[in-house]
C-alpha cells in the first residue's frame, strides 16, 4: 500500500521529518510551485481534551505561535543577506503556523569542529567566521540581535561558504526594553540571564567570541554566571593555541563579562585588528573636506583609476584558480574525476572527435570543483537579489542539471560542463534563464526571452539591459543608454528576419561581456548575456 502524500497549503509536499522539538516539527518538503526542496517548520499545539489545564494554556500557545511567526518576519527582512538562511514563505493553516525556508545542504560548524584532528589557529577561525560577522553587522543595522549564536547554528555548505541559522531567539533591541530570558551556556553573556539585562550588538559579540574561543581551543567557554562567581576562563595561549598576544587581547575583550567593556559593535571588533589604520583615518578626517574641495577633479580620476586597477587585479587573481580540466594528470582532483567517470559515467555520444560522458549529480557534488566553462566573477545569489531590487518578481518554473565530461581520444584531455539551468518567470510572458557552475554558483550566462515574438518586448529589453549592467565591469553606459542600444540590436535582428537578410545574431559588447539577440524554437526571441573568452 502506497504511503499517503501530505501537502501543506496545497503546495508543499512533505518528504521526511528532519527534527522535533518543543515548538513542533521540522520537515524536508518539496515546493511543487518553485520546483525545489525546502525546509518547513511547523509550530503545533495539541488540543487534547478541552480540560481546564488546556483551556488555560490556550493564550500561552497563541502567544508562542505569534513569537514563532515573528521569527519569519525577522528573517524575511534579511532576505538579501546571503549568509543568513532565507525565509521563502510563512502562513497559518488549521491553527498551526508554518515557516518555509531555503534548504541548505551541509554540516554544522559543531560537526565540522568535531571532525578535525586539532583546533584551528586564530587566524583560520577569524577568516572562517568573518563573512558571517559582516552579515551579522547588517543584521544589527536592522536593529536586530540574534541571541543564540553557537557552533550549532552555523552551517557549512558544500561549496565551503557558511550560513547563520535559527533566528527563533532574535529580537529587536531598543534603549529600554524587557527581553525574554534565553541562554545557551558557554555562549550567552550575563545580560541574557536577566529579563532586564541590557542587550544589543555587544550581546552577539560575546557569543561570536565564545565560538571563536571554542574553535581555537576545542573547549566550550566557562558559563558566564559561573565566571561571575569565580572566573576560571583560561587564556587561549594556556592551551598552546596558535594565537598572537594582540589577537588574544582582542578575543578576551569580546568575552568581557561587563558589556560596557566589550566592543560595542562588529565594526569596532574588526577595526581593533588594524589600530594604526584606524588612527590614520581619524587624522585624515580633519582635512578631508579641504582636500576634497581643492582636488576634487584630480581625486575622482585617481580613485576611479585605482578602483579599475584593483578590480582587474581581483579578476586576474580569480582566473588563476584552477578549473577541473586544468589540474595535472597526477593530481588527486584529476584522479578523482577519472575514478568517478569509470564508476558512474554514462556514454552520451560524440561531438566531432570528443567523446561525451554524463556523470550523475551526486558525483558532481562529490567533486565540488569549478568546471571548465567560462564564468563571470558574479554569483547566482547576488544576481537574483539584484534583479529583485530592480523591481522584478521572480517565480522559479524549472531547474535542470547538466553533468557532461568531454574527452579527447588522443591526448585524453578532459573538460567539464557541470551546471544548473534555472528558468524564472518575470511576468508579461517573459522569462529569465540562469546558467551557473554547480560548485561555485558563479554565473556562466543569462538568457532573457519571451515566447510570443509579436508582443511588446519592453520587459525583455529592460531585464536584459539590467542583467548586462550587472555582469559587465567594463560597460560604463547608464541604464537609459544601455536600453537604447539593446533595443537597437533587437530591431536590427527583426529587420534581418523581415528582409530575409539571413539569420544574424546581432550583438554588442565589451572585453568582459557580450549581449546579443536571436531566435530559436525553445525560447522564441531571446537576449543572451555571456562571454566566451574561455580561460
């Protein structure tokens, strides 16, 4: 007998239980509208028989359900911070409350630390957490504090990036506000043990520093309330940690029991590593207005020149990173690819002299290295956030996997094409196709199209122009000029078809990016943004 399928909101198909707690249940579910796996958190309270005890608890459960949905509201306001897990939906149904969040594959920082043979150096740990600290800085700018930071609430993704989870304890902070008491021993500062404790960004700083302490010593810090009685929090150097005196001083200041003696915010914590630079900035500030007034034109040119130089250097450095096909034949990466190809590769056919094999998705995720197609130094998540900010509503319609390996019969050279292709509806019968590298999420190309060639193409031109501006660093025209030029190549392509001048791919471009207009059976009329200057 087949197991009955359970759907919530006639959209989310339950796949399995991930965990249970006092609030309810967390499921892995499949979003049938957006074609992707999601995490579904359910806040539930059991009615049981309506005795006096349950009736008295009704108000309590309503209050807790409201707090549960407040987590969703908080997280949804942080959607554009890529290091914070994203809320996709939240709602109430049949007296239950639900939060739908992105499904992040990976392991917790706790699991990662337990798998290591030895603790990290302070520099390793600091650099590891720095992206999340900078994300937390943005959270604090929204007048929110997390209040539950620990290695259990960081997840390390397959690509090595890290995300901050579980904002169930997060709260807005103000000058005078009573907070609920919620603590995780070893990571919570003294002010969290009191409803009237003065909480703010410094509260999260204590927890961040406690996490850093554990990462470098392998020891969970002594709980704050025990420290107030007898402070036995040993210096990391006493454990033989790889840490400098300055780093140790900074870390221990972040773990000060008195919040007034801690860093007041993340920016101050980060700046403490560069006191000389900070002092220079203070001195230079006195003369900033005068310098800008006298030398504004010269400075503008110099700054723009330096920015372009720095950008080119960063891109050049990124291009030095090896793709799969560039590893030496005796490297472990090359051997791993060959072994997986022998075990799981499926022969697809030939393209000229090259043989094509397909690897299953699990093998490609196992390899976890950038493939050999050209990619921009821009990421899928950044692009989607940018497009949303420009006013486009995105609805995922399809997601396709490609795991091709091309092999030359003579030299045995391998090249790989490991990508996802996601298709989003953006309204007015217009769509965006996004092709990106599986391991890094770096974008390979963007295609904007509409099926009906006779309808107004304004939305297609707008989305394509915005995409071109996002992907290219060398294109300097403003959006109005860009749209005018893009509209012109669409018109030229239409004239070629109408006058039977042949099927021409009309395009414009600069050194790092091209945008062109064409037609095919799959997409109808389309604009493609790419750069086939392969490494």
